[in-house]
C-alpha cells in the first residue's frame, strides 16, 4: 500500500507527541485570498509527504480565524459526507474568486464610492444577503462541536460589549457556545459599516434557550486571533485536560504556531494628527477613500499580537516555534478590504505568490515595518514546517495506545496499518522533533 492509498488516521492527542500545533488566520475581507495561497502551498507540501488526501485539519490541534479567517477556518474543519474536511486548501482561493464579487458587489459608476459612503452613514455598505445564504448553504446545520479539529473563532457581542470566543475547548463548561458554524461565521465577519450585525440563539435538545448572541466582526477584539488560540490551549492545560498531560501551562516551547496575515497597507503616512484632529463621525468613517476607524483597530490588533508573541517566544529561546507570514507592502486597490473586481482578486492571488518568495520577517513596533530576521524565504520555512507537522503526526501515531504494531484499534475492530507506517517516507535528517531547528536552513 502506498502512502497515497493509505487511510487517514486522525491526529492523536498532544500528550503522545512533542508539540502543540496551532494555525491562525487574520481577518481582512477580500484579502483573505492572500493566506489562502499560503495554505494551499503548505497543504501541497504535506501531500508530498503523506499523500494527496492529506488535509490541514489532520495536522493542527487547533485552527483559529477571525472574520474572513473564521470562514476559512470553518471551510477547513467542517466535515463533509465522508467526515473529511469540506474544503481542500487549494479550493479556498477559487471560493474567494467566485463569490467575493457577489458578497461585495462593485459599482463601476464613477460616483459609486461616494454613494457607498453616504449609505454607510445610515447603514452598512452591503446587505449581507448573499453572504448569509452562501454560508448557510455551505455549512448547513453543522455545529461547533462537529469540527474535525479544535477551532477558535473570536467575535464581539455588541449587546454585552465584550468579546465572545467560540471555542471547542469551552463546550464542556459552556454548551451555549455550541452554535451552528454558519451563524458563527456570519457573526465574526459582520464588520461595522461593511456588513450588518448578526443575532441568533442556541438551544438544547429539548428546545430550551441556552444563550443569545448579538455579534459584530471579531476583528474588534482580535483581528489576529493567534494569542486567543494560544490562551485557549493554555487554559485547557491549566484545567488538567488529559489531552495535554504531562505538558505544563508555561511550556510555550512546545507550541508550534503558524500565524497568517491578510496583508496591510504599505507604510505611507496615510493619515496624520493634523487631519484626524478635525474629524467627526463622518471623517473617521470615510477619509482618503477608506474607513480610518476600521483600519486603526484591525491594524493595531494584528501588529500588537505579533509583537507580543515574537517577544514571548524569543524570551523563552523558542523564537523559531512561531512563524508569522505577513505582507505589509500593500498599496492601491489590493489594500482594500472589499474591492472585489476580478482584476483586484487576481492581483491578491499574486500578492500571496510573491509573499512566499519573501524572507521570513517580524514587525518592528518602532517603525511599524516588517523586517527580515532570517535569510530564508517564507516558502522555505513552510516546507520545513510541513515536514515537522508530518513528523509530529507520525510520532503521535507511534506512541498512541490506540495504534499498536501498525494496527489501529477502533470500536473494537482492528484494521491493518502496518503498510501505512512502512510506506511513510523518511523525513530529512535536518528536521528534528522541534521547530527551533529551522535555523539550520540558514546553512543548508
């Protein structure tokens, strides 16, 4: 049996491995195409190792996403009829290309932008009808607890004025969070001024009300949800979950984190205090052809999370365990969150392709600019990342009591997986059990 013909084993618990694997995807409207290109590259590399049926949900303990990233998270983790991920990563880009023009319809009228600005003063720029119908058709009645791996999707409850985190880790103590994925996705993507807020309720099996939500875009709280995902895992470890035993809450060196941005505008001093000091409601909602208020909270959230995590992992001498892939050189149309012309969407695909060739970088909060800190490219880092993910999965399978002598014990029956293990290709000797060995790429 070749690896491509092998049945897929679910990812075993972190307690049987060396690492805790986390994937995080920022919010950013149509710019979600950029991380979709990165995800496709990573999944393709995993398929080179484990066969064409490999999917990202097979390798990450938790996938987290905000706004457009929340939708991608659902697409990668919701089960289809065969109990496999609804979407392969390669299909996500096509999804954006097909549906974004209908979610954010573009008006070629030269006065179209002015009309949208005026509309935004009395209501959202878009009615959200197509997005809501699309997401509901796509995800049906699938609930949070049914995802194929753990998910963490931040939202913000406008009635309670506090973040609401839809996390599979929270379901045991808070069953009211077990909402339909479609409602969660609509809620986390309801960006103020762009799309309408979303309200819904959850009920138990007897139809009794469990909770009620009034949600807007999760980017208000965490446009970059990486820190939220890490916090959810840390809480689970602190609670003594056997999935993580004997890992300690402070063992951040065990975390293997991939954080994907949706791009940010090139540093060009778009706004300044002399201009903004005179802004009222209209100015903060519509200046320089964009929405400054939205730009401010999404950009600051993303950069601060990156800064905190970079500092934390470096302080723990685990800097290579955290990989942030972000492009901060966007300008013109590609910097827009909602320009869904065919040309702009295809240009965003190319932004993602070029990002793969750029060096691994981190944000300098002093300048706000992403600076290279490795002589390797994002593409090289992701190739190595794929190898480590595959090895971690394989390690867990070998150590798990449910897999003995190549046999997977499930529901009292035994299936022969001996050939599966024998067919696993040997990984490069440069790939160790932990991500810190990525620095070897500098001398490869």
